[in-house]
């Protein structure tokens, strides 16, 4: 008998929790996961509150998280994961089928669209990083270096307990505030997010966003008008914004060149 032959019992298994308000969706995903013995379903939840209780008790390695649920959407669970060491990886399960969901600071391993296909699930499972598993026994999200967002991509924005999905094209501008950035959205909505401007610059579409200064990125399609106030100052008016942004002559020249 070859004692060096690996067995299922010796293979690291990932503890998984399913979170979805639809029982049929949980059953369907459970059936799909039966083809992946490296994953062990240790619990199921139908809403964010019960999911939080499970997460704190069971300390899962991986969570399949539905986005659209009554009362609280799946993003409301994310802040509760930040206190866990190590944090479980998250696979978003969503009804969105047109655009990839890009979730900054959400430890997102991947996203799946309903109904979940066997082939697409298999690709998600392959994204579990083997080197990370060998070191810690838990999955690790894999980032694609150099990948940029598209105008119609959905991005997850988080400000404390508030989480919201917006299209990249709905971001008017981004201002740097130390390690944080202020996100200016259409219709005058703003929020603060712990994310550096340099990371936003590396991810946003280069042809759409212009770096006006070291602390400001502007969506050129969101510019409503620019008004010269005096010899040194311009006012930048963005679509739907309540207040203009003050620009210097050099900053206004850079932005006008990008329009």
C-alpha cells in the first residue's frame, strides 16, 4: 500500500456558508457544490442577521452571499466580517447578468449570476489560491493585475455601514483625503471611502477619468460647465452636483485639454 497517496480526509476542506433568502436557490447551489468535495457546507442563512450569527459562531472560510435580499442586502454583512481573523472570502451571488461586479475592499473572490452554472462555479473554485491554502488553510482572493474597470461595470462603494452599487460612469469625481477618498456621484450624492486615489486611478477607465491634480480625478463626461471666476480661479460644475469644485488655472487647463 502506498502511504504517500493523498486521501480526501487529508485534503484541506473549506468551511462554507450559503446566504440566500430563496430556499430553492440554496438547494440549487448545494447540489452544484456536491461536485466539489474540497468544500464543506457548514451552515445556511436566509438573511443578513442570521448570517452574521452563523459567521461569528462557525468562522467559515468562504461565504456564498446573495446580494438582493429583503430588509438588508448582502452588502450589509460585509462590515461584520472585518473583525474576523482571517476574514472569510466572499463569492457574490447576484441576478445581475450584464456587468461584472467589482467589489473594492470586500475580500471578494468572485461573483456568480443566477442560476449558477456548474461550469462557472468550477471556475470560481479554481480561484482558491493554492499557495495561500498551503500557508493558512483558508482561501485567498485572486486579483488580476492591471485590470481596469469598464464604464458600465458595477462597483461596490462603502461608507461605514452604507454599501451601494453604482456604475463606473455614475461617478462624477473622486477627491483624495489622505488614505480616504470622497466619491462624488450623480444627483449630488457623496460618500467617504477608505481607498487611496492612486488605486482608483489604476482601476478607472483612463479615457474617461482625467487626473486634474494630485488629489482630484474627474469624469470628463460629467462636466457640465467650467466658469472662470478671476485670474487665478475657475469653477468646475459637475452634472447634478450642488456645489462647484474650485480649480486653479493649471488644473482647469489640464481638464479642458482632456475634454
